[in-house]
C-alpha cells in the first residue's frame, strides 16, 4: 500500500487480488475512492482503482478483465486491468480472444491497459490486445518476473495516443515486480 500511495498514480490496475489482500482496497479508499473489482481465475481478482469517478464499469464475461472509464486532466481514459492465463499448460490464446472480444478503443478518448499478460512483448496475445484497443506498449521491455532464474518481461502497460515511460517497482510480497507508467497524452 505504501508503494501505491507513494506513486501517486491517477489510476491503478491490480491483478491477483486474493481474499487475504482485499482489505487493502478498503484501506486505499481515501486516495482511490473509485474502484471496480472483478472476479478472476484461481490466482485472484483484477481491479481498477481511480482518484477520479469511474463510469461504465464492466467485468467481462470471462474472468481476468476489469474495465472502466474515468477522466484525468480533462481527458476521458478507458482503463483496463488484465490477467491472462499462462500459455502452457493453459490455453492463453482462447482466454485472450475471449477477453478482447468485448474490448474496443474509446471513441473521443484514450485507453490504458495494465496487466499480467503472462506473455513476452513479441507474443501474439499482447499484439491482439494492442489491436483491439488501438494501443501500443509503453516504455522499454523490463523484467517483471523471474522464472527459473531467467528474467522475463510478462507484465505490460499499453496506451493509445500517448507516449511514456515505465519504471519497475519492488516485488513487495508478490512474485512479480510492479510497473509504474508515466504517460503523457496529447
């Protein structure tokens, strides 16, 4: 919680929100009073937290996605939190296609997608999300997970109509490193 507070991010996307750490959402309501929490697969729920009011909150027909629209600095921003299954032994391809079937670019606004894609930047699943919402990956590829000693960049931030940077946050009890995006929209 301290790291989220220190970031002072306008919006936060969370994945793998377990029953044990759901009280954290209530504890962050003073800074992020607008929240949507959606069921997910066995790893936990996905959430969008915002300092500004949310509208159009949806959870999708399959677990692993939360979506809402907010306004940041006068700009409408569609925010999507994503958590995809691993590609093996699960069918990430089917999961990704089911989630993007209900996503589209925000007309007269921009889209930011943050999530645990469980896929490297060159993977098809990531490109499908980019195409579905009209966005591209923000910042350089960074390590967000370590598998058998190998650093992997499997968590990403996508944005439409803007450029930005990504910094890596500590693991702080997670098996993933957090990402903080600083995105400037026109």
